[in-house]
């Protein structure tokens, strides 16, 4: 195997549960990489209290690979993290495509100092479980692996309880991002991990942006004992990140009590309502990337909401939907935190 061990403090932080934002792509008006603002995003997440960064994932736009930005974006995030924080930060790179491409991307990530890779299986649609497991095992020989149950609306494939049992049993799997936006499919992952015998080693992170708070608060009952989501690796947490850190702290505190406070239960639907606006649920997630960019643009972190695809924009009515949740849930934004630090994040080398 070529991979190196994850530093003990980084792995401990990951297993304890952290806020890990899925990092967007900062582009200028010519749709070229804006390194200054890309670095500012990483600094924002670190200062907000995030426990890691996920780069090269869906929120970063999978298309970075076709325009030669995969390595530059990963490198920018890794260098910024190294120069900005002395806290243990888990650096996660997305890897996509068929096996040769995914292995090549894992090797790039390893060379840049990343700790683990998040594997998307969308390119293997129609493959058998045996083929999927062999694909994952091959990547795991290069880097510690985090599974990814991607929702079908943005290209994910159906994965069974049996698949997740076999996946969790792979030696170099450290976690799973569970993001099918589907409670039945979420249970498939939970019971697959429980039956694998690896639930102490494989840490579950919610990617269910439609059910964040309850995923992080309420445990799942399994035959092997209770299983709990530790933290979140979320596109939703690419915005209002300082508040996300506070929410995770509240969820962790509630886990230790006999009863979940009513206001925390109510927060689940409030966060989901905000997500519906940011992710453009009304239009089948058509404006999901642009919606996150719009929030960051309003805060000044991004210059514009440009995506790699010129046709990828806010849907009709989406800006109004974002206005609505800003007004309805003013306590959930972190605009004040961003305003107080923006010049520092943008101005540092």
C-alpha cells in the first residue's frame, strides 16, 4: 500500500464529529480560478470552527476535472489550511470516474497532503456489487477511503445494505458520507455498517442536507447496538458555517441527555427550509451550486455566483426564496461573523 497513516489527532477529531464544509469553486467573471477568493473560503471555514475541508466534490463542481482545475484547487486549499491553522484539520478530496481515473486522483490528493478521499460511484452506474467493491478496494490501496451515498437527483446510484456491509468491511475505510436524501436508503447504510462488524472504525457523517439536525441528534437502533452520525460533510455547510458549528455543538450536547430539547427539534425543519432555498429544491436542484454561491456573494466572499457552465444559474424565484429564509431565520446566518473578518481573509497572502 502507498498511503500513509492519518495523524492521530486528525483522525480523532474526525471520529469525534466535525463540521466539514464541501468547498465551492471561486471563479472570476471570466470563469477562471480566483485564487484569492478560493483561499478566503478556506480561511472562512477554518476560522468558523470547521474540522476539515472537502474539496473536489460535487459542491466544488465535478467539471473542474475537464478544465484542468482539479489539482490547482486541491493545492490551494491544502496550502491555505497549512498556513492558516494549527488545529487538526481533516483534508478530504473527492475522487470520481472509473477506477483508473479515481486512482489517479487519489494519488494526486496523497501527493498534496490530503488525508482521505471521498469516492463517488456515479460513473459506475450499472456495475455489480462485486465490481463496485473491487473499484473501492483498489482506491483504498492508495488512500484512506470515505464512502459516498450521493442522491439520485444529482447523479447518485442505488446502493444496497449488502453493498454497505461489504464496503464498511474494507480495511482502509474510515467513514461514509450518507447523502441519499432518503430515510430508507439512509437506514440501508446504517444497518450495513452495523452488520459489517466495523462500526467502531467506520464513522458516519450526514450528507442529508434535508435532515441535518435530527441526523446529528437521534441515534439509530441496530442489532449491533446504537449507531450515531458523528458530524456532517455537507454542501449546505459551505454557507453560514459559523452557525453550523454551533448547531453541531448543540446536537452533541443533546446526545448526552435523556430528552432532546423542543427548540432543537424545531431547528431541524428551519435548517431544512433554508436548504430548500439554497439547493433549489423547487426546481429539482437545478440551482444548487448557484444558490450556495449567491449566499457567499451576498456576504462578499465570492465576487459573483459564476459556475463553470454558463447556463448554470439561479432558477426563477430562487433569489426570492433565499430572501425569504434570510428574513424568517435571521439567527441562522453568520453575516456578522463574515463581515468582521472578510478583509483579513481576502487580504492575507
